C-alpha cells in the first residue's frame, strides 16, 4: 500500500500512515514490547486469547481449565465410571499457566442426586487434591480464579 502525502496549501508536509503498523505507539506506561499500534493490538490479542487444557484425574474424572487472560475457570466432570480416592490424595496436576496463585477450594456435587459430597482443592503448584474421600459419585464443580 502506498503512502499518501499530507498537503497544506498544496505543499507536502508529511505522509498519512498506510496502516496501523505505521502509527507509533509509546509503550512506556503499558510496559508492552510493541512500538506501533498494530503490534500493540496483536500483543493484546495474544495476551487475552482463550485457551483450554483438560486434565484427566486418577478418579476417572476430568477438569477442564478455560483460561482467558489471567482468569481461569475450572470445570470438574465425570469422564466415565468414577473410582474412589482417599482424603488427601493427589488425583491430578494442572500444567503451568493454568495454576492458581493461591490454594483454591471448590465444593463438588453429585450430578445424579444433587448432594454435596466432597471437596477438591487445587494447590498453587497445580496439584489437584481431595479433602474428603471420593467414593464413586458423579462429582461436578466449577470455580473461577485469577492466575499469575
């Protein structure tokens, strides 16, 4: 794309930008790496893109972690016949980038009866741990947290 001259009284004084990459961007306050508008938009788009990871647990359940920017929502659902786990058992580990900043507790519910029958916590190191014994229920639960 060719640049168009900016004229005043018929005299060229500069050029109009041909696109967002021709417009300078001051990144001092934002601490972004971009130095033009197009790169700043692309950098923001990459930072706030949604991504999903699914972790299969040893209890034959799964946790789907949906990340949008620095916010992650964890959905726990059965993925087959749920097996038992004792209290305090590590039943899975989330990959880095999907780990909470602090320990997160969420209550799980039996999807077939609606009974609240267990708790799960996610440690800052990504370990998914039972706080009560899990005994074959169809545990489901959701929690949303901010991550680093």
